[in-house]
């Protein structure tokens, strides 16, 4: 998982990097906007991945991948 973390961090940095500055001027609101879009997309991808995983994996396995408790995973994604 460490490799994936590094790769995702690099990719997001590449995407958001240009939004941080326009010339010498910092653009924090552009970064806030980009981060909000990325979070929304990530939430959608996560929900879709959990739905796909439900056919082959237990809630315990899914919870482990989410880094949460089985109960929390089930409450959030069982619908």
C-alpha cells in the first residue's frame, strides 16, 4: 500500500500544483476547490469499489481496507 500512497500523492500534487499559484500569487481558493472536487470523486469511487467488493469479500475484509471497524463499514455502505 505504501507505493500506492506515494503514487497517489504524486499524481494529486501534479494535478493541484498548477492551481496553487498564478505567477507569483498564491491561489489558496483554487486549491480548496480542487481538493473539494477530488474528495467528491474519491467518495464516489470508494462507494463503487465497496459495492463491487461486497460480492467477494466479507465486511471484515472491506473494513480492513477502509481502515475502520466492521460495524462502521456496514453502517456506511450496506444500503
